[in-house]
C-alpha cells in the first residue's frame, strides 16, 4: 500500500441536504489542510481528522468548537470518545483550527460546524461527531477481525481495547496502523443505544483544568509572534464619528512607539461586516509603550450623525413609536374586541437597557499577512466569519488563510462579530508587519455591539372568571439587525420579538407588534439574546396578572400551558415547543423552593420559566430587602435540555447562567449621552462580585431521553423576572425597569 | 547592585548575553532574579507578560478593579496592572506559574480542579492567587471572609469558588506536608 493511501483520512460532514456523509480523501493530494502539531504524530496513527491513537494507547481527540467557557472542549470530544469506546480518563484533547478547505465539490469544512452561537454545538455534534467515533471504532474492529481472522460481530470493544471472544484484550494502539489502511464503510455506522453509554451522561471535569489552574492555558491575548508590533487604538467616542485632526508629537517621543496613523471607520449605511469605529492607531514594541503612546495623543473628532443621541431621547422615541401601528409579528383573533368584551384589562410597561458583553478577556487579534497567505491567532466565536473578513480585506483566497482559535476568555456573543479581526487586518496591512491588536477595558465597554434597548408594553384581557382572553406584546426596540451583511433581508423584529414565545398559541386573541427605533448604537447578540428581555417582560407581567386577580402565579402559568402538547415554534430552538416540558420544570422548581409555604420573616419568593433554544428552564429565588440591601437567600434553577452529555458541564452552565443573570439584572446598563457611551470601567459597569451572590445555586436537571439541546444560554432568561417577582413578594414594590437595584432604590 | 547571574529583559526574552545596564531594576520572580532595563514605569503585569512571557497573569481592566492580574508581592496579593516595576526593586514576586507545578499542585489549585471551578478560565489565575492569600491570613475562612474576595468572574463561577476555598482549607489543615506551605 502506498504512503498516500496509508495516510487516507475520513472526513465527516453534513451535505447541503443534511444527510451524513462519511467520505474518504487522500491527504496532500488536492489540498493541504492545516493540522495542529499535536494532531500530526505519525501518519499511521491517525483515524480521520479527529482521532489519533498514540503508541502508549493514549487517544488524542480533536475539539473543533470555539471554547468560550461553555465547555465544548470537553463535551464535544466526549461524543467521539463514547462511540469510539475510548477510555475517557486517558483521552487527551487538542484544539482544532478552522477547517475551511476546497474539496472536490467546492468549499467545505473538514471539521463541520465550528462556531459558538445559539447553543448549537451539542445538537450539531450529536448529529455528526458520534459518527466520527463510530467509524473510527468500526475501523479498529475491522483491523482486529482481520488480525484474528474472525467476523467483526464476534468482537467487542471496551476502554480503548478490542476484546477477543476468549477474553484477550488488544489495545487500539496495536491495531491503529492496520485500521488506518482500511476503507471506511460507505454507509453510516450504527450508533450505541443509551444503555450502552459509558461517557455520555457521566460527569466529566473540564479537560483544560490543569492548564488553567497552573496559568498555562493559552488565551488569545497570550499569543505572541516574532516581529509582531503591538497595536492599540484610540477610537472615536462619538457614534459613527470620525477623526478631525491628530497631534501625535508627544506620542512619538515615547520610547518603543513605532508609528501612529488614522484608521477610517465603516462606510455609513453600509451593511458590510467590518471594523466598528474610526480612530487613531498607535503601534509599539509592547503593550505598555502602546498604551502610554495612546494616552499622549491629542485628537479632535468630528461628531458624526448621532451627536444628539441619548438614552432619555430613546425612551421618548419609544413612547412615541408605541402610538403607531408597528409591524405585526404575530396577530391572532382580535385583541381590541377582546378588550371591549373584557371584565378587566391590565397593562404594564417594562424597559430593558443596552448591555455590553464585557468578556473578561477583551477583544484581541494576532495576525500575519504575507503576499500569498495569512495566519490569524485569537479567540473567536465565528471562525467562518473571521475567515470571510480576512479574505475580503486582503483579497486572499479563504483556503490560504489559516485560523487558529485559542481558548476565549468569555464570549457571550461578543465574538460573533469580527470587527476586531477586521481592525487588525487593516492595521497590519498599513504597518507592513504582523500585528498584535490589544483592546483595553474601556475600549471594550465603549465599542461593543450592545444587547438592544427596548420598551415592552404588555396587555392582558380577562373575563369575569379571571381567565385570560387576550394578550398583547408591543416591543419598541433598537433592532439587532445592524450593519450585518448576512441579516440585511431579515425582518426588523428579529432578535427583539419572538412570534411563538409563551403565551402565543395558548389563548384566542394575540397581538404582537414590533416598533423599530433609530439609534447609532451598534447592536448585536448577547447571551440568549431576545430571551433575556422577552422573559423579563412576559414573566413579570404574568406575575402581575396573578397578583391583580388573586391567583397563584404557578397555577396561572400551568393553566395557560394546559395539557402537555407540542406547539409550532418557528424561531431558533424550534420547530416545536412542548408545553408539558415547560410545565414540568416550573412544577419542579415550585416544589424545590417550597412555593406554597407562607413566609412571614420579610422574605419573598418569586418564580419564572422560559423556553430558550430548545431548552426549558425555571428559576425561583427567595429574597429579602433590608433598607437598600437586597439579599438572595436561595437560588434554584431547574433545567431540561433533553439528554445531558456532561452533567457537570450543564450544572456549571446553569450555575453560571444564574449568576450572570443576577449580576446583569441587578446592576448592569449601558447608557448613551450626547452621542457617546457613558460607561467605561467595572466601576460604572459593575459586574457582580462574590459578596452580592447567593452562596449556592441549586441546579436540578430533569432526566430526559429527548434529543440534547445545548446549555450555554438557557440558564439566564428566567433569572431577571424571577428576581423581580421575588422582590415584589418581599416588598410589594414592582420593578419594571432593568437594572433592578437603581430602580428599586428609586421606588423604595 | 545587579547580581552576576540575574537576567536582563533582553536575556529573558532571548538568552543571548547582554551587558547589564546601570539603572536596571532588580526583582525576583518565582525565585529567579531578573533585571528590568526597559521603561521603569511599566506595570508589573506587562513586564510579566510582554517581556518575560509569563502569561498566566491576565489583563482584565488595567485599573485594579477586576483582579485578573493578581500576583503576590512579598507574599501578599496585589494587582499587578497598577504596580510599576520601579516600585518593586529588590522585592520578591510570585505568579500563578510559581505557586505549584502540574505534578506538585498547591492545595488551592488541587481544590480548584476537584470542584471543577473554571469555565472560560480567564480570571481563574487571579482568583487562585487571591484565595491563596486569603487562606494564609485565615486558615478557616468564614462565609463573610470568602465574600471579601473581590475578583470578578464574568462566567459566574462564584459558588464553586466558595466550595473550592473551603476544600482547600481542609486540604491544608489535614495535609502533613502541605504544598500550600509554598509561596
């Protein structure tokens, strides 16, 4: 067998129609894909693009996702290890780079889906990565069958060994060379049944934990390159403003500063995915020289078209907009008629602020551009987007652009935008040298793609039995559709108002409308995007209805949900929404917090539930308010994400989502004044610290045989309403505007 | 006086010998002596990262608010982003790289792994350095003592940090030869 044939590898990908294709390619023939050093080893030890088996029977599994703290570097390799029957305790995981390549049928990704957004990593991996492990195991079994001259079905596998019927155990390592030369099966291999699972469903700790606790884990910011200059940028503080004049005389005197130049902002009104703001770049030998150089700049700005924008004016704009007709998002029956026929109509307005992502690791990019190729190293959520941005700005073909994703110090949606990648490319082209672009914290808070600002006006009509007959949800918000080439044809309400969210489809008269506000504030996707404010408005309002009509808030929700059934759900996370699964997490949550028990010690209990991206969550809090001091005595999160791949990981996501939800709901808002973002540090954008947090988040996972959903985002939307409802129970003060603490202090 | 076996910035970055400069700042990092010959006002964080390539200490805010850059100076937790190297002449600094090795973990690192604390992991070096400092001052910290840890974790790992600090306190109390005696 020739060397080339021996180096055959399997690539597993989804075809355009979604069918699973297990293909064969010869490495080095038509293209040279990027393979990380650790995945190379000896060519004879690789089984496909994801699996390598070392001589000592240690199995190396490639992790294809962008690790932003959601645990995909652990959970995705678990799916492969399960079907491979690998000994998880001896598996080593390596990060894979972006796998864009030109195959026989055109552009493809040899690793499949690699982005991190919408909690899709696990559902995607469930479809294809188990097959990767199963094919590799099939090859090893076939190799053993040939070696022992036995049919495959007489052999078993266990813990990285093939078992002979007589009990002999052969390590995979002794079979891998023969296995690598066997053609994989043309058909998909049968997968395990759940009772055969040894890895899926078992708690697995973060594979990178040792590297993290010893300071060895490499994040984007930890990447350096010989000859690279460090760049920082002074960006125009005015939304869509530009550089008027620069005095860089003091900057150029600073030792280590190499160059200063202006960088233009994006073309106004363009839908291009590019850099975010105009500004002045300082290039230096190291970060400190660059920062000092930036501090010494004297720049005057042209204020641009949004110089008058302020949060107060946006509020007024929303009030005015809500008087109009808006864009119908989902309208059924006739809410006006229902209002006339109603015994009682309730209304309330809720307001949610802009939010910054504030990833602990601010944006960073390291890039080297050569005439015929480019190398990018950094933390990403959308490597395909980064690849397109680099290709657009350099003119290089995408297969000539190597992208190495590092661990990311948080994502939360910030890194779905590749503005910082675009900036680094523009700077590197001008500098004629590799560039390491650093963002400071104030850069990050003042130049983000913020979660949309919005005002939600809710209406409920009730008959004489206090049954809900109609529900109105008017949302006036800054659309998330902002200068995004891929979104220019999307409906304005996308990312702000979800047509099929609870209680849609559960009552006869429904009126959901969207009102687009004009703003120069950049908008983007923020963890569980619209669900965070959707749930706040709807689940707070349901609580208000219960209070006003003297109904139990849990019973009211359960009555609305009705018998367990599947409703159509067109948005992300659909195609179905199961009322029974939402009722089940709510019921379990009420039991766990001892909902029925009357509190007499100044404590109040609040509850909320929400469906996000295929996952069902409920939160309950027990709180007290002493003066201006809010204390959270108990925090409960009940979650149903279908079958759980890593229970320890899901627990971490729900605990973290709950804490993130509390921190955000209590403290965080980005405001704008005179066309500039006001907040610029953790002083005025006060991400929660230990002292504000409950000691524990009691996470309860519902056992389920359903297809797995992701877990990164479901743990946050029901937090803010459950907290506001608990505060009402404790104080009879209703908080309808986020963040909670300043509003509570205003109302108390 | 600079000691003959100390490394200058240039030597630390590239081992080729460089003549020592007058005015160089001498400091000990993880038991090794270094001479800083660059900008004296460079904060320790950037000296560690950009010059020595000790990247375990992270940048998070640059103004001492978040704690991602926490190191020990003369055994006490300090935020390195605000400490100019010139203020550290002759002092001894320990970073996350210096408190324990992969095969000889500090009790706090051990507890962090057992409780599976990290999510994104970015703030964790600073959290660990702050926790080591706390446990030196309070061998059995109360809830209120732990709540005094002010390092920010954006992922929300605080409840597991709490558990890990308690576990580390136990490990330190029961260990006959505590790794935690270091630093």
